[in-house]
C-alpha cells in the first residue's frame, strides 16, 4: 500500500468528504477522489459508501482506518521526540482539557508560558470528554478525574472547590437564602448537557433535598463560563469552581457552610513522552502558577 494514498485515505476518513480532505491536504477534490479509487482498486475492496451527504466507511474501510490512525499517531509521536532539542524545549504541544478550565484559567495564562518558551507552540483542544492520548489526539491532558488508562503517567495538580454565588441585584430582589432548604424558593442555574466536565457538578440541585428529588433549574447551560455570566446578570443562583470565581468580579458568595464535592485535577500524558522537555516545562509551569493561586 502506497503511503501517499494511505495519507489521503486517512484524511478522507477523518473529514468525511473528498472536499474537506482536499482542503486539508491542499489537493483538488478530483485528485483526492482519484487517489481513493486507486487505493480501492489496488486492495480490491470498497473503502467508502458514497452518499449525497458525504462518505461513510465500509467495514473494510473501518478496519484499515484503525490501523492507519495508529500508525500515523506513532509517527507523529516519534517526529515530535526527534525534532525536540536536547538542550531546550521546542516544537508543538497539544494540550486538552475541559471547556471551562481551558477557556478561562488556562487560556489566560498561555501567553506567559509561550513567552517563557518561545520555541514551543501550543494547540489547545477544549473538550469535556476525554481525548485518546495513546492515539495522539493530544500530547497532554488536564483532567478533572484520575486517568482511566493504566499506561498514562499522572501528576496531581490541585483540588478544585465549588462555592455558591449570586449577583447583588438578584439578592436584593429575591432575598438571600440562609439554608440550603431556602433554595427551593429561588431560581437555580445548573450545568446542562449530556457530557458534564466533572461528576456531581449539579450538586446544588439536591442540597437540602431528599436524595433523588432534585430542584428544577430555571436555566441550564453546558458551559461554565456561560453559567458565570448568567449568575452575574442576576438571573439566579449557581455554583462556580474557585478558579473561575476568582476571575469573576461582582458576585456574592452565599451559603458558605454548605459542603460541596471536591474535584481532583490531574496532569496526564503517555509514557512515551516521559522524557519530553516540552511536557516537563509545561507541567512545571502549571504547578508554579497553581501554587501562586494566579
């Protein structure tokens, strides 16, 4: 099998169309289509079902793509390690973390890291799900739970604590709850969506209630920054992690005695990158700034 054709096949399989793959590869749609047809002819099996709305991998195509994805992931890992300077960190660092933590705490500090290490470039991939580090979907991850894969190196970074907040305008209009039970008479803002960034993120819905009988939210948002803006606007009461609350001015903390679940945050990366200088300096950067509470 020709490497160039496999590279084109992998791009088409990931993009789902000849046009989008061509944009990625800087090839015309017809050139991409010819490469795929030639690969199918050489293998004597169909790799895609052609539909008006796009392409779907056949069973044979799925099998080939699994192998090709793994091969290209290993090649990318090897290339990164070979090109990195032995004396100083250099090259691209792909970092994944949750949307909330990445778009607020991490994004606001990326400039400091890149100024300190000018030969490193960074790609932030924000996703509340776990990307596959073994398949090189990212180099390192900042996760709100211990890694589930046994072959990943982990380092505990910090604990995240949750607190209850409201805007002064809301409290002036609706009053300040004195107990968790009082929340029954208030508007509550919760995290919505099928893939929350951490477990028990909506613990406020059951605070002061019987288990299994949660409060209904006045508003659900599948984004922590959006929740902070909604709380700040005076819409209702909600919880925020401490790293986000510190950067959100004008909120009032209420019900400080309510015990909230703690989130353990981990820095995670594949065993193959244990000796990578990019990974090492980024880990140390995170630890230093977390220690400073900045």
